C-alpha cells in the first residue's frame, strides 16, 4: 500500500523554527519531523511514499531525493496552500488503490497497523485513528461523531462547540473514492478546501468509515511547545525501553 504524506505547510505557528525551512524539517531530538512519519510507515509495510510538498519544497526534495531507506519517493506539488483536501488532490495522479494518509507534522507511537488491517478487511471505505482529548482541546481538531458500531457519522473541522471529544489524529486509510469527494468540496469560511468536509461527503453518500481508538500516543507539532512535548515523550519512551 502507498502512503501519502502531507508536507507542504509553512508552519507559521512554529516560527521562528520555520523561517528558513519547511515545517516537516523542524527537528525533534535532532531528527526531522518527516522522518518520524517515514519510519512509522516503514514499520507497517509501506511500498511507496507520495510526499506532497510546497513551502521550500526544494529542501525536502534535495535531502531525500527519490528514496528513503530504500522506499521510493514520488513528489506532488501543492502550489497554493488551500487546505488539506486541496493538498490531497495533488497526489491523485499517483494513487490507484487503497492508500494511507499521514500528516507530516505528527509523531506517533501508536497502533497504526490496526487501521491498515481494518482497511484490508474490505469492510470499510476508510478507517481513521481517533483519540479522546480533553473537551477544552477538541476545538483544535477535526471532531468525530460515532455510532454504536464505532462508525464515524459526522466530522466537524475545529468547531466552536464540539459535538464530542473524539478527534482525528492525522492518520487515515482511504479508497480512491476520497478524491471524488475532495473535488466536490467548496471553500470553507477560512477559504480552504477542508478534508473533514470531503469526509462528510463520503459519509453522506453512504460510505462506511471506521474509527479505530488510539492505543499509545501522538503529538501534533503545531507550536514550539508541542515540539518540547514530543521530545519529552520520546525521551520517556527511550528510557522505558532501556
């Protein structure tokens, strides 16, 4: 299975760390963020990376060229920063079958393989790794509603009044049907083509999306303090393993 990694963002909230580099090359414990994504995906048997680049893309392309640890890399270029659904569409020409999607600024120590295994069962059209967060933090994320079968029935992007505290984590599996939904999305109030809006279109069309509860942890590195938190978590994990 191929994996799409979204790595086009400017990382304005991470400034000054991103003044001279793309967000995914910000280092956590002396290792670029995107390499955590690469390594996590290699651990679950990825066959090829499709990396969506944009801001200072040359730095990523020159650093990794056409492979990472022997796994081929194809680059897709998002010329304008118009949202995650827009970014995902730049990868459409390189995807023929079910695929994984990972946000390149997330670090996971979690059960990603469970999501891939669920997709392989052909029971769902998509599967998402989801996490319960404190209610006061839910408005930072795409928030999910689920039914009694742990199927996602609605997704709301960064709501002022979250319908639940179950949020998407930045790791998904999809069939190519997601691309059709992304083409149908209209710009949000932020002027962006939002991935949760595309997901909602999938749900409304009768597609099944399974929610896999996270076992482990992840850090979404959006602010400098998030990088500090990621470093602390990784150091704890190293200590526990010794």
